[in-house]
């Protein structure tokens, strides 16, 4: 399904968090949103998922504005994995994933065998079926994050939205998780912190700064040395590795300083 | 709970629950200063409901029907209503310490009651329970407005509730110290602590529909309540209309609690403790948790009332004192057990 944002704006208390954001995500695309802290990624994700209504502009799903689609129907098509959603309830892993069936169940419609199978599939998909009966609070951060994704998968969505899903995971789990999401036959939109991950996994990237979209395109087109310096304020070396992807190596300021100094010495 | 359980199993559970409830109500009618055999209680009920025509002494029949049964039924409704309110508020506000009174309902009710009883505001039109009911709803609306002004978070409503409760409690104390005679103050005190003594059938006719309606409304939203486990954003992304659910369910619990407070005064600890006990027994799914809490709350209140009547011979304790005396230690035990298991 095609997800498009048209001229999205959002402000709160005089602070503009998003300003005229427009882009289109094609069916099956792995679309990344990157930008420094406070650049508006999370706000954008909440507008895309429909849990907040844009003050200006619209989000459309296959041409239909989300505001015209009922909440339940939106939830059957778009699933959101928030950053760090926690619970104090004594839920089991399986019960947390079962919540994903909510938009498919009415107030009185009974839970069916089909629902159980969908939940089982979702648990297998994130490799958590062996921990299904464990209590939520006994699981690690990575396991919880995988369960959130399983919960989203149990919604059987067409579009999966992820808000920095790799936060607080160790590197192995970060790569596993992105690998897993990349293999899914879904349209994926994910906010990401790590530019290298964005470059490795995303088909296209939107780069945000202060609530505005400053670049949009293939990773190698967006993540240029100049762009990274401009938006993130760091020096980097970028090496294209084909298929629009690239490798980014950040250079610490102290190293830059050293490099200049040694060059200066060599010259004198 | 993963698989729905066969309809047969469900019907069995429902019948079992009803049986437990019925037995508790009969116990409430049988036990007291003059013990009345359960058989007599059953015969009285049969006489009254179906005109069965058993020979029961009019005195016994009077005690059972007019005093103890109505009292037990109201106690059951009150326990259920407070427990259901506790469950939904703890789930929606995502705070294990939330209870029905956090919305300022009991504080508002007491202010309303003392305004009528002591200041004589609108005495010609308002009875004390009606004053309490209006006070409760006023406080709830004020606190909701304040919470909406402060922000949208669940902390906002809890803070607003604390602030509002303090204000209304202060008003109550002010009115009591300023205007009440010693005797009035004593009467108000007794009422504030929760008191089932004056309860008769007309109270039950109010309590039963309020409780049933509240239970049905909350049950209708049980899947929505489940979806709040990870917060309101997560619920919204699961297709729940968050604001509508909050308004309907919190509104239902406010009306239920206000009704109960206006009939029996404020009874502490039931709305806080029973939901936790029920969660430990049946888990966190609201489809099961709500009826279970309703049942446990009902039985607990009937037992608490029996204790309040029999603990000190010749004297009736306010039932709120009993629920707190039993509830607090039980709560402590639950908390420490929970810790061990976690």
C-alpha cells in the first residue's frame, strides 16, 4: 500500500515541530527517516500512524486520507511500534502480542482459532515463540522490542511504522531486528538513529532537520559529507558501496584537529 | 484465557459465580445479633419472590427481608461497583494506586452531604444522599476540567484528583467545625466512614441498576481496556478511540461510585485492593477480570458488613473501618508476595 504525506505541519505552544512535510512511500518500500534529536521524527511517525491528526496537511493511504478512514480500519492497515512502550501489567509475552488482534475483534466477537494462529505466526516471525509464556517484566529490552514488532505483525498491517526500533539494543540485536523487518513483505517506514543502519537497510531516506525535510532519496544521495556536516554537525567520510547504499565513517573533532596539525607540521 | 474456553466452561463459571454470590447474600441475611437459620432465609426469599407460602415467623421474615437482605444486596452492589471502578481506573490511568476516590468523588460527596445536612442548603428539595450525589459529580467534573486544562497525561488527572480532594475535604472540615453541633459531627463522621445501617430496599433499587449498568458498559469496553496496557498511544494505534473510551468508562465509574457514596458513604480500600487481588487470581484480561472483581468485591463487602455487625456485640462499626482494617494488611501481604514472585 502506498502511504503519502502531503504538506504536514504540527506545532505545539508556538513551537513548530513539523513544517510542510511531503513525501510518498511506495508499496513494499523500506523507507527510513533520519535526523538529529528533536528534528520531529517521533511527531512525524505519530501523524503517519494516525494517532495524531495533522493540524495542516494530510496523510493518505492509497489516496484515501486517514481522517476519512475509521480508527479501526486504519489500525488494520497501519501498525505502529513506538519507542519504548512499557507496561506495569503482569502480561505474558503472548498476551502482549494478542493485543495486536484488537482492531480485528469487535466488543463481543469471540477470539477464534485463526487469531491464535496469527499470533503464533507473529511470535515465530520474531523468533519469540519459545518465550511466549514468560511474563513481560522478566524479558530483556531486545525481547520486548521483538514482541512489540510481533504485536504489530499480529495486526496484519500493510504498512509497518517503527520509531527508532533499535534504541537500547546491543549491536547484534539491532542488526537482527532490521534484518527481520527488511525480510517482511510489508511497506516499512522507520525512524532510525544510526545513519549506517539507515544506509544499509533503507531503499530511500528522508532527512529531517528542525521539523523540515531537508533531503530525500537513496542513502548515497542523501547521506553526503556536506549534508552530514550541515545537519548533524559532524565530519564524516562516506564511501559508496553500490545499489544506492554507502558506508559512513565519522571522524572525531580531535582527529580532525590532529590531521590539520600534522599536515601543518609536514608543510613547515 | 488464550483460547476462549468452551461455552460450557464459561456457563459453568458464571453459574458458579452466581451461586457464590447467592450464598454470600444468604449468609449476610442469616448472620447477625439474632442468628437466623439459612433455611428460614431461603423460605423468606421464596415467600417474598414467588409467594411460596412457607410458614416463617413474621419477626424473622421482617428481619431477613426488610433489614438484612436489603443490606446484603446493597453491600454486594457497593463492593462490585467500587471494585469495577478500581479496575478500570487503574487500567486507564495506568496507576496501580488509582481507586474510585482518586477522582475526588468521595471528597465531593462528603462536601455535598454536609452542605445539605448541616448548612441546610436546599433541604426542602434535597435529601442527604442526593446532596452527596450532586457533590460527587460536581467534584468529578471540576477535577476532570482541571485535568484537561493541565494536560492530557494520566498523571494530570491523578494530580488534579489529589488537589480537588484536598480542597473538598477542607471544605467539609470547615463546614463541620464551623456549623455542626457535636451530635451532627458524629453522625457525619459515621457516614463518612461508610455505613450500611440505614439501608433499605429503595436503596437497593438504585444500587442494583447502577452496578449492572456500570458492569455492562465496562465489559463492553473490555478489549479497549486491554489495549491500554502499553499506554494510550499504543491503544490508539490498535484502533481504539482513546478519548471516547476514557470519557465513557471513567464517566461510568464516576456515576457508579457517586451512587454508592450517596447510599452508604465512602468505603475505603475496596476499590483499591480488590482489583489487585482479582488480577492475581485471574490475570489481566478485562473480559475475565471485570466480572471476577465484581464478584470478589461483592463477597468481600458482604463479609465486611457481617464483621462490622458482629465484631463488637451490641455495636455496629462503620463498615469502612472494617474494610480498611482487613484491606490494609491483605494489601500488604499481596504486595510482598508479588515482590517475591517478580
